[in-house]
């Protein structure tokens, strides 16, 4: 299984600022994903981070608000831009290892509070 | 489109009692089904998965789940609850092709009473 780390683990940010979350996997993976978990709710897929190309966003999420990078097969970043209190959530990175693999492994999450 | 419904946002059992967490899915293609557990302030850990083959799947920590196509269900069970099982449990579904991104249910919080 892949071991995934995220930085920062938590942050408190002011309205209007941006935060970049880093996700590091201990091995090369085929797919990387970013999810949002709003307080007391389930996980919602934000986007798929594609290596070497633009991310694929789900309905309701746009690149200007959540720019994503994936420069190689083990690393990705998610930026939450121009934050508002509604962006207060846990942001989780996940990865799927091989093209034939079904399991997704999750990082510990980044707990973001916007004041 | 795929969706997952978890019946019961909160389930409380006594230590040693049977745990039953319910999950029903909707999918236009053969589904791949998963149960994840989330302990407080932690990420998600995969408990078990169903892809193909045997419909009764066993996972970690004594949990198991049975895929019932006729009932579109994938309920999670454990014969005897332990205090350490208290957590949030998520059922998820993915397609067998493409990105295989997960669609999650709303989650069930399991409480275990001493």
C-alpha cells in the first residue's frame, strides 16, 4: 500500500488569502485525487490531478478557485484561493497505485479553518 | 451516475454485540464497492473491498461485507463490537473503468457502549 503525507496538517487562514496544500506519496502512483470533507459531512471529489497536464475538475469546482499541480508521479498540490469561511473543511489527498488497482489510499488530511 | 446511501447516520451498539452498518448503491455499470473507516482526526483507512469473485469479503479488524446484487446492498458486519471500533464508517462505489474515482455515502458514526 502507498503511504501518503500531507502538509500542513492544519491551518487557520484569513478570508481572502490562499493556502497551498502539499501531498507526497512514498511510491509512484497512477492516479491522485483531491477530496473535500466539510464539517460533519462526507467526502466530495474536487478533482483528479493528472501528471503533466491540467487537472480534471468535478462539477461545482473550478480551476481558478482550486488550482492543482502534479509535476511528477509522487507529488501534488492543491491551492485554495481567495478563501471564505465556506472553504473551512478537511482536504484529503488520495492515490491509486496501478492501472489495474482499485484501492485508493488516503492521506491524513489538512484541516482548514477560514476566519 | 453512481450513488451510495448509508442508512443511519448514527449507530450505537454495546461492546460484544453485533455491528451492522447498512449501505445501498446505485450504479449503471457493475460496481466496485468499498468500506472505509475514519478515526477522529485521521484520514481514511480501507477496511475491505468488493471487485469481482466471492460476494462475501473479509476485511481488517474482523469486519466483513456481503455484496448482494439483487438487493443492491453491501452491508458491513462484525460479530462482536470492540470499544476501538468507535469511528465513522463510509461506504463508497467506483466504476470499473476510467479514473475509478470514489463516490462516498454520507457516513455512519458507530458508537460502542461499554
